[in-house]
């Protein structure tokens, strides 16, 4: 149930309660006023009839009427002049009685049906008026709730856009209430987040650029070392450092959105084969193949990063399955940890975060995701039902079957 419906129901319930309370109050006040007026009028008639009886004149009053209600009769015998409403029968009757001698009771009665009908008509009017008022107020509450719901939904959509990386998304503050304050706070948060991320990107790119030249010199220098265990250790570490610098530069280029696509028609199976060349423990299966218009270098980079990540963090064999424009990369390890999988399926990979912080830099999935977005394709992450982590790359072919977008 959305906020608009909740507000409308709350306003309608409040209006119904108010209308019911007012209607009940009006009913009781009117009923009491009617009865008091009728009793006063009949008592005045009884006094007049008593004077007529004492003077020997005729009057509409009756002596010792047999249908006088017992409660009124008992009160009169105690010497009290009473008025009594008998509503036990089908037709309500109002009585007025007094004692004119030790054993004689003089009484008047009249029908109370007119007042009862007037009160019933008033109740119907109150019900109709209350229902109409409740409906009008409910519609007004619905309009208010829908407006509030739309503003809240717009803020939620903007927050989702920001969470998915669109830091230019903003909410338009409307009014001076709490939702407008929330929108302004969200915009301020997006501005601050964008500024911090931009500063982080610049620092990362500057460091990577500064390291590229000395690292290249180191690679050249270690190539001149004589063979031996120490040289092999230095060469391995230098190449790993060079790869890290290149990965950071690639991330910086993707963040800066300066990468350029160079598309051409290629078979998905051929790109997969080139991507896994030289990787041990990778099994490639082509169920069906297709040609897509894409940037083959970037597709191969995505697949090689996914395969290398599976080899590093999963268990062999790593299976790559090509099914038309869909490529599935699966390992046979423990799968993605629940907390990491939740991040991958919502906001995407986070740089320098891996399933095992001691076994990598965490840039492989970040680069793969960035390249995928650049290609217009899509990556999905999950744990395979039979065990292991699985990443699916989808290159959706257009109607002509000539380019991979998604």
C-alpha cells in the first residue's frame, strides 16, 4: 500500500469518526430537547386539566386509566406529578399524571410518534451528510496523499539513480515541508558524494600516471637481471605492479568516460577463445554462436577478467559457456559470500574489495563492469544452484543480428 492510499484512508477514517461523533451528539441533543419540550407541554396541559377537574369542567384527562404504565402509576401514588415516555410498544406514548385525591389519578397521554419520525428523519439527514462529507474529505486526502506519494517516489527514484552511479540525479524541492527538506538534503548529499568521488578519481589517476613511468623503467631493468630465483621473484612482483598500475589507469579512464569504442562484427565464440588463451584450468563450450557488432578488445578484456577472477577466488575448473550472445562464466568454488553478492546485485562491484582481501586488488570485476556498461551490455552475478559463483555477460543482438548491445 503506497503512501497516497495510506493518507487517504487515514483522512477518511478521521472524517468518518468526526462525522459519527458529531452526528451522535446532534442526535442526543435533539432527542433530549424534543422530549423536554413535549414533557413540558403535556405537563402544562395536565395542570390545566387538574384545574378543570377541580372546577367540575370537562377535560381530555382520564381518571385512573387502566393503561397507565406501572412506573408512572407508582410515582404518582407517592405524590409526585410525573411525565413518562412509554416506548416499549410499537407506538411510543407520552404520559403525564398526577394524584387528585388519595385514590384517584388524573392522567393525560398523547402519541410520541411525530417526534420519533422527526428524529429518524434527522438521523437519515445526518448519515447522508456525514457520508458525503467523508467522501469529499477522503477525495481531498487522496489528492494530498497522491501528491505526497509522487514526491516521495521521485525522491526514492533519485536515490536509486544515485546508488546506481548517476551522481547527476537531483530532486526538485517543492514546498517547505519535510519532503522538501529531505529532497534538499538528498541533493546536498549527492553533491558532497560527487565531489568526494571526483577527488578520489583524480588522486587515483594522478598516482597511476606518476607510477607508470618508473614502473616501466623497472620492467626494463629487471629484464637485464641474470636468471635465478631472486630475479624470478623480482620479475613476478614487477609485472604484478605493472598490471595493477594499468588496471588503475583503466578504471580512471572508465570513470572519466573518455574511452572510445571501436566496433566491428565478431563471433562471440571466437572472442571467448581469444580471451581464455593462455589461462590454465578454463574449459570453453560453445552451445550456439552468433555475430555481434561490438568492440572485441573490450569484450575479450571482460571475459579474461572474469575468468582470471574465477581462477583466483574460486576453484577449478572454470567453465565458460557461449550460448549465442550470452556468455556464462562459472567456477566450482564456494561462490560469492552473501554480503559481497548483495553489493554486486545492487550497486555493482566496489574497487579494491574482493571475496578474500588477501588474494587480489578487487579491480577485475570493477573493470569488467565498466567495460560492460561502455559496451551497452549487461553483467549479472549469482551463485549457481549446483555450487560455485556464476557471472553472465549478455550481448543482446538487435533485430538485424549485427551488433551486441543490451
